[in-house]
């Protein structure tokens, strides 16, 4: 009789036989830094996650690096008066995101991989990921090519501030190629691009919208959704096409977002990708686990580790997760 259970009999045997292993270096911590606050501000829908001040961000970033996480992904949250129709605060060297990037690069140097979200949604007064315009029928739409001009300016500003990696997440056509050309022309061929190549119009982004103070829904295209540029949740083939295009345009890494509801996509992108594949365990996925654990329905530590392991097992080389710092010591 064949007895596969023999290799599961003890913790030591299970560790020895484990096929998928997650290391702290595979984890990337998303962090939020806000203008106009005097102390860290808790995000109600993401218990345990805060909007940082510049000072608290520096302390938290150092803690994350000491824990062994592989990288930090930074999002900026401007005050309402600094938002406008083109998201100019994201390009401004004195904008909150670029100032915070400079802080962390001064503090940490090359001790970690410093990543910057290269998107306009936090900085626009309408909450969309791009510049608004009108189509041939006079309808308000996100102007793809006008947005690319802002993305390239934003990527250059982030590179100047100290980002090792810029991360265009707006799902505009041609965004990777435009940013790569701009960086190279400016002599910044040392800066990498993490392309949010396969980003779905998910229902699980809700807590993130609170985290960045999104203005989405106040005005603009589609009455407050991003379905004209983010992927339809039903579409697998379209996602794979987007991944191939971004790789061809020069992306150094490809991202699938969300992660947990799209593990099949993570697997298929990993199979076709010539570059490392990342997956983002997004705000709603994090908050579901935390909320269930707070109610005593599941074990938080076990569920966090299992969820991240499943993403790596599906094919992700690295995982963006709000659990990064608490998981890292258990994996080291």
C-alpha cells in the first residue's frame, strides 16, 4: 500500500517535504503617506494599516527593512486643496509622494527596493487614473494619450526623488513603452518598471479608496468607476494579452492585481512571462481576513500565511501584502 501520509507525520517532515517556500525577501509592503496630518491616521476599513506622516513613515520603513521584507511600495495622499484635474501634485517634486520617496532614499539607500505608485488617481479631483477629455460624441472619458504625458512626467519625478522602481498602475495603453522611453532619454535607464499589467476592475478595492482618500464618484467618467480602462473580471485572454504587451514594451516586472480571486491568471502570466511576476493581495482581500479573525471565525496568523503561500504557489515571484511585516519574522 502506498502511504503518502508518511511525509506529513511531523512538523520537521512537513518542512522538509514542502514544495512551496515563501521568504521575507519575496514580500513587498504597501505604505501610505499623507499630507496635512500630524500623526498616523488609522484606516477604518483596513485595521492595522495607517496613513503615515513623513516621520512615522520613516520609522515604519526602517522596521520593515529590519524585518527583512524585500521592498516598499509607496502611495501618496495629498490634501484636497492639492488635487486638480491633471494630478499635478503627483508630478511636483514638492508633492507628498516625491518628498517621502526622497526621505526614504536618504534613510535607506539601497538597503531595500523603493517602489512608487505611478498613477494619478490619488492626485486628481475626479479620482480617475488619468486626465479627462471628451470623445467624438462629446462624452467625458479618460484621455489615454494625454494621460501618458502625465505618467512620463510623474515617473521622471519619482526617479529623481529616489525610486528604484516606478509602477504604472492606470492600465493606459502604451504606458510602459512611454515611460521606458522617457526614462532612457533622461539617462535613467537604471530605473525599473513594475507594470500593473493585468489589473481587474475589482469589487475588492473599496478599503484602498479610503486609504488614499479617493475622489472617485464625485465627478467624471462613468459615474465613479474605472471599467473603461481596468480589465473586465470575466476576461482571462485579455489579461494575458496585456501581460505580453507590457513585457514587449520593456517592463522589468509584471503585476497581477488582485491576487486571491485571480490565482488562475497569476499562474498563466507566470507561465508566459520572460520577467518576474508580482501579485498584489489587495486591501479588500486583507480586510476580509482581518475582519473574520477579529470575529473569531478564523486564525489570523494561519490565514495570512496560507493566503500568501497560495499566491506564491500559483506562480508569483513576489507578493505585495499588508501582512508583510508580521509574516516576515515567521519566514526568516
